[in-house]
């Protein structure tokens, strides 16, 4: 009997222990959803014919509605990793045309229930009047615009809010936001006057330590408008993996900027990057084991979720229909006509109507003798016939300014060698520098450029050839200026280029030409407004764009890949693989 009582006592104690643990332990699941590099993809319909099924925030809202219904709204944290305010007609309209009403972006993210937004480099590119206005509107809506590494020159304090605290899933959650550290290399200082941007390492760790010490959060999330990178510390604009591998006390790193979906776990932390244009979201589930009000253990799972552009939040679409109609009416205004179809992809194989137009406009300023330009839309088409304002975004999607920079002939030569080495290779199986990666949907080969086509600069104002059979650094032969006069390596020339390029974007100026800083060296001869606006005014002036007013060889000169019998068929074959 005594033995039975002892057994019953042990069993009772075990049951009580289990009950006590069950009472004191509680699993919490926090869902963290992030967009990034949306670039104005706000509406699911295009602006020409109103046809639907575009990637947009409308589909993101549909996904969120279902997640919030399933997981509970209080358990979902919604963030954006930057580059919100540039890249689409709607963003342009509310940045620069309708400047009196509350910005559409501010209203969209408030409607969708975003918890925090991080500033990106293209948000800064809109200028103080735009991002200061949006910052104030978001603050009014209770949504912080974060960028702890944007530091005021006068006080050393952050220009934007550095972090925010949230109560989600019963957890105290700290979200710290940071912009890209490399902004000085791309943007004119007038756009970010009064502040400067510091490297994310060690800035992020210092802020994490400060926030942990002050708030003792249960979960720490770092959101950076910085690319995933390689984790080797070599690229200041892509520090995502650098941070993941080095940060202490951080549960989740959210990256952006490079438009490349990616997830990885590292130790007890993880990184996620949802890509661009609202095509995907990144989605993390942070599971916390709570005991007596304290987190005893945590785990993080991350994934990228493809959005279905056919599934949209119809209530959201209806709510913002009037805004869509305003933008559509504005961007369908006739501005002129086009005599021939214009394809941006033609720029990859030689002189093209598209780049000829951009070069012509850039060479129209009195200081410019030579022009550098690249295709900024990967595979765009502008149809012959009526031109509307919407076509200006296909021709020139970004708000880059025009700079005229003084360069020596030898620097121009090195610049072009660097550019073409990003673009072509000495023939083996291919001439274009392309790679094959499996399509995740079909596992079939999918070809793409190794480098970014918006860094594939060609020149106008020169007569030159590019010999594909030669090695890097020996391909470009500059014969003369466009007017036939001699091109001299020691002589200085005024070169028109984008503000992005002049400030080091794509590394063509610092690594190609060997010019460390055009501003510091006093090489900027002239500055002009946004190039898209210059193209728009050019179309208004000439009325009808044709090969005569955009292809004047006396102005542009000419260039080609040689020898034609090798280059032409191989490039055509490579183009067929990509397109």
C-alpha cells in the first residue's frame, strides 16, 4: 500500500509539474512581412489601356488580409525596406505635379497598415521637398520613416527617426532602420544637404546595443536598404550578409536595394530580401517560447512569397480609383509622335535609336562635347505613332540630373574600356557577358546579363570601334571626334552624363576612369535638371522624333563592335538567349 501511495505521489507531482510548466510557458508567433524596392508599383492596372494584372501593392494587401485573418492582426508586423517614392508614373505625379494633397504613398501605407518604412537611396533622390513632406505625413499617421545612419551635419543626431518599438504577438519588438551607406557615390549633395550617410558597420551594432540597453526588447529586427552582398565586406552598398554574420543580439535582418529575392539562416538569426516591384514579399515567422513573461528561446524561419497579380484587394483598388484616374489622365497627355518603333534592348548590340535619342538630348547643352549613356529600361518598347507622357518613363525611368564633367582623353578611353568589359567578353561560347541560371518555376535555363545593363555606357560625340576579339583594356579604339577632328589622350573634354554616374554610380568614374571624386576635384562644369524632363522638352520642341533629329552622325559620331563577321552573329545568338 505504501508503495502504491509513493507511486501515486510521484505521478501527482509529475502532473503538477507539467501543469505548472504549461501555465508558465506560452509560445508566441510573430509574423514579419516586408516589401522593398516597390518603386511606385502601387496600382494593378497599367496607365495606357487600363488593363489589369500588374504586380502591385494591391496584391500585397490581398496577401496581408489573408495572413491577418489567419494569424491575427496583432501578430503581424508590416515593414518596407525602402525605395518607395521613385520609379513609376504615380510616384512622379504625387512627387512633383500634385504637391498640395497628402502624398498618395502616405495614404497607401496608412491604408495597408504598415508599421514602419525605411528610407532608400531613390527616396532621397526625390529631394528634400518630397521626402521631408512624406516624412511629416507618415509621422502624422503614426508610421515612422527610419534611417539611423542619415546623420545631421550640425548636431550629429539622426535626420530621420532611428528606430521604433512595437508590441506585437505579446512581444516587445524593436525595429531599427538604415539607408544605403553609398548615397554620396550616386546622388548630388543638394538632394541630401544638411546630412551625411555613414557605413552600416559599425553603426548598426552601436544602435542595436543602445536600443537593447534602453528597452530590453524580446525581438530585434534590423531593416537595411542595402543589398544582400557576398558577406566579405567588399561592397559598401551591399552589406546585408556582412551584418548578418557580424551582428550580436539581432534576430532578423531585412535587406533590399539589389532587387534580388534571397533568404538564409545563420546561427540563431536569419536574413530575408523580397526583391522588387511588389512581385514578392519576404515573410519571417519568429517563434518565441515565453515563460513567466520572459523569452526562454526563439527560432526564426524565413521565406520569399511570390504574389499573384490576379489576386488583389478589390476594396483597396476601389478606394484609390480616383487617384489612379488622375495619374492615368496625366500620363496619357500627348507630347509628340515617333516615326519608328524604339527598343531599349537594341542598345546592347550597338548604336540604337533609343540611346541616340538620349545622347542627342545630353549633347544639346552648350558645354557638352561628348556624352555617356546606358539603357535604363532593360527591355522597353516605345511604339511608333503618338507619344504620350507615359512613354517618357519607358525612355527614362529615373529622376537623374544631367552633369557635364571635365575629363582627359585617356580617362575617357579607360572609362569606355571599363564599361564594355562589364558588357562583353572575348569570344568563347558568347560575346555578351551573360550567365544561365535555372528558372525556379520550370528549372529550365534562364539567361541574363552578369552585370547591370544600366551600367553599360556607350559614348556619343566620338568615332570609335570595340574589338571583341581583344582582351579587356585593349578593345576600344577612338578614331576621332564626331566632326572628324583629332581625339587626344592628354586633352580635356566636357562629357555629359547622369548625376548617378558622375557621383560614382556603377564604379565607371572611380574604377574605370580613375577619378576619385568629380566634385572634390572641381571637374563638374555644369548641372542641368532631370534628364527625363529634358527629353520631354526636346519632344515638345521637335514634335516628331525620327532618325534625322535623333541620329545626326555629325553630332553623335558612330561606334560599332568589330570584327562584324564575328561580333554580329554571336551577339545576335546571345540576344536570342536572353530575350
